[in-house]
C-alpha cells in the first residue's frame, strides 16, 4: 500500500513489554500511530513508551494491566479512548504457556489455570471492552494465535488448546462483527524468538538462544504482519495469516 492509512490513528497492544508485543508497538508507531501499551511489568512499559515517543514522535500511554482482571481491562480500554479520543486497532497479543514436555498427568492445576485465564479469558475481556469503540471507528482487532492452533502439539496440549480456541473465537467473532465494519484477523506464527514463557526461565532462554538468525521467525516479522492486517480498510479485511518458515512442514 502506498498510502499510509494508519497515520494519526490509535492502537492498543496487550503483552506489549517484550517479544512480539514490543516489536508491534514499534512497528505501529513507525506508521504514525499513537499506541497504548499494556502488560504487567510497569517498568518495562514506561521505558518502551518513552523510547517510542522519542524515536517516532507519536503519543503513547503505558497502562500496567493484568488481562485476566476484567475490570482492569475495561479501565485499560477506557483510558486508551480517553487519551487518544478513540480506538482504531487492537492487538490481542498477551499470552503464556506451560512448561514444555510436561505430560497432562504431571501438569499442576495452577499452571493449567494460568494458561487458560491469560490465553482465553484475557482475549475475551480485551475483545468485549474494545468492540464498541472499534465499531465507531470501523477498526480492526488482531489476535496473535499460533501454528499450535492449527496442528496438534504433543509437547504442550493445553497451550495448543488455547490457541485453537483463539483461532475459533477470532473467526466466529469475524462473522458476528463483520457487518458492523470491524475487521478481525488472526495471525498464526510458527516458532518465534521471544521471551515467551518467562515464567519458566529455562524455556524462555532456550527459545532465544538455540536458533541462529534465519532459523526461526523473529518478533519483527509478526509485527509486520500485524501492520499489514491493520492497514486494511472497509470493505476488506485479512481474515487469517499463517506465518511459517519455509521449511516448517519438512520438520513436522
């Protein structure tokens, strides 16, 4: 697209303090969007918000938020709308996972509840709060799904199950709100170099360190897909983007 359709518009990104979320904030700001940053880690949010304002000359607001707290999510969306005067793009990115390789019989209830709460309830609360504002702006909501939401994953069935839910929810939501001129996109990346799984430090470090450049999808690649989805205007939308490495199916 030659015309910058995002300049001066507003976006909200959950899970904004690291990985895909952080790169998405930068990519949207590079398009001239004002961005609300949401995550639990206040210090990281404030640092990123300041850096983005200085580098891109846009307005930001950092709102520490636990997406499993529905009242906090309502407040997040309200503060975003109040700060920017509206809401055009929402990126529902916040997510977590279980420790890889742990069998269902060994998975404790606390891990199960955490993954379900963040990956399903968090997506729902964010969507419910944002939809009325996206209807006003004919905006777009982008869900960060996963390769694991389309193909079985023996090493992490609970995480995979939540991503199947994300994809099903996104596509069904599109059927409901499409007539209201809201665009809905789900992006399904394969492995990404990120801090995902920070609760399990060894897993997070493994994700960042075990691949050479070019051997894994980078967070900036996902952010570019988010921008592409956000650029679509009525009557069009990108329903689903599968962003896999070219050798992904060989490895299955």
